[in-house]
C-alpha cells in the first residue's frame, strides 16, 4: 500500500504547473493555500510528523505570498519583496535543506547551456552569450524571473530545453540560413552556487518515492533511482520531503504555465512571484540565483530527462560591461552556431578522443519533439552538446 506521503504527492491539488484562473492570482492562491494547509495536516506518517512542526512557518509563507501580491500594485515591487521576505525567512531552513540535498542529486555531471539568436552579427566570444551588457539594459524585458531593465542570465541543463524555452521551431523545421544565426555556449560554475531550488516538480518526487516503496523487481528493494531527488537514506528522505512540502506554496506560486500567445505580455500575473524572488536574490548576500523546472516540457519518461532552468540576476550595475559577481561565478565557451553542427556528422567534427569523451558524459536520454518521442542521441541538440563539451571554458 502506498504511504500517506506518496498518495499526497499524487493528488491533483499538489500537481504542478497550475493554470491561473480568471479570478486572479491573489484569489487563486488564497483558495489553493487553504486547501493545501487543510490537506497536509492529515498526513499520518513520518513526513506528517515533521510537517506538524512546520505548520506555523508554512502558514507565514502562504500569508506573506498573498500579502506581496496584494501589495505590488499599490506600493510597488520593493514593498512587495519586503512582504515576501517575511515568509522566506520563516522557511529558510527548509529552503537550505532542499537546496543542499538537490545539489547532491540533480543530474550530477551535466553542464549548463545557453542559446541566442543573432541575425546581424556573428558571435565569437563567450561574453556574447552572457547577460545583456549594462549599456543595453534598457532592452532587458520583464519575463518569468526578470524585471524590466535588469539583465539576467538564463541557462538550462541541456540544449533542447534551451531551444524550447526560446520558443524556436524544431531544428528540422529551420532552414540552414536560420540555423546559422542561432548560437550556443556551455557554461560551468567557477565555484558552487547557492540557489533557491525549485527544480523537482511533484511528479518527480512521487515517481522516485514509488520506486522505493514499490520496486519494479525484488532485486531493487532498498535502492533508489539513479538520479533520485529523495535518495535511499530513510532519515534524510523524510527530512527532505517535509522541507519540500514546506516550500511547496512557493513552488506553486512560481510554476504557472502561460500560453504562447501571452509571451509578449510583460505584466503577466503568473510572473509576479518569480520576479519578486529575483529581486530578493539580487538583495541577498548569500543566494546567487534560482533553479526551477521547465514548464515548457511535459514530464520526462525516465530519471535522466529532468528539464531544468537556471536564472541569475546581476548583483550590481555599471555604465557598461557585465556584472562582476556573475563573471566570477561562471566560465564559458566560445559560441558555436547550429548551422555548422546541423550540416555535418558530429563524428567528423571531432577527433576520435574528443568524440569518446563526449559520448561518456551524462546527458538526457529522450525528448518529445514534433509530437513524437525521440532518442536524444543523434539529434542536432545532442550534437551541439558534443561540440560544446570538448571546448575549454574560459574566464568571463
């Protein structure tokens, strides 16, 4: 029989991302949070015992998020961030628990990637795919984790997720001259970051917990999935799941799915809480950015295929150039255009040693492209990763 926690994770109430109702963000969250807090007190297992100790912080978090939403139009973004800070401080220990355990389990060995389309200028330097330079900050749009005029560095854990986030047509539908204008770079951390971590959606946790409680074959009893977000240690697992549930109200508030037609609308209510969090990260002396699951892709077919995005705001401004703090946080490769990769067999572009090295790297397994499921290996997206993974990242 499934544990109370597994049954709870599989409830429609907990499933994400949500679609915002016409009633508006504040009212939607009020109803959602009331239902969540009423349901979670009925957990009658070890995780439920931990949750009993967190009911007050959870309530403070819910109230602060709603207060921030109700404040932003009347008093502005800074006042709204002040309101939500109260809730973030209430669950700070849980935010750190989730962040530190995720750092041990999130697809270790994968790199970060970024793509950019440039129709007028060829890109040749790592900084060409970094955040918008300060002299162009007026072009920085308000998107999910960005406010107007504040450059932000967006990355993803694989090229295909980068591609879908940019809402580009499938590579197979792009002419060569279009692919010549789309560039990709690989980024690596120069030091370990501290992140607000929302990278695991409920389905990832429920699948991992179901594997432990109902192993597919008896020989796997007592083990966990390779990239399990909850691990196999029962004590650490209870602690992690309780902390993840404690910050679930925040995860729900940043994970609304928006229709493509709304892409140009910078005032979307769905983006209010993510934008507040990015302002909060900018103020923070310890947190560097946000890691979150992509709402552009459907749940993966296996534990290699978590589609994860990253957002890093600039920490300071200057008249020209780039953020010193972010420049010190990352290393980056020179850009490579998709035209070059798509027109050739990747094995002909790399030495046999480089190809073997690229083949051995851990990366995603399947993608859903053109309404079909494809092996990632052999796609242009994967070939681009092969190309970038043998380049040496440079200081920025």
